[in-house]
C-alpha cells in the first residue's frame, strides 16, 4: 500500500493519492480522471488491470486495510 504515487505503463503516467497493490502490480486506486464508476464504462474506457475507485471510497478501504 502506498500514498502519493505515479502509476506508469507504456502509454500512461498518472498520479494517484492511494493505491493498494495486488496481483503483480495491479491495484485498487483513486482515479480522478474518471467522471463515473461502475456500470458498463469498462467496455469503452477500461483500465490496464487496476480497479479504479472514487477517491473517498478507496481512502476508506485503504484505512481499513
């Protein structure tokens, strides 16, 4: 688990406030670039394997773990 981190890949570099890693680098993290979460957005606007969460919810989860 980390705070204030840049996540990087071949075609992206994004800042997240908190991330809880699992499964070889994927993680649960905030995604302030998203306007919505859930539903069918993954079909056209998915992630690179991470679970994108609203900032308040991932901070709540982070504090529990």
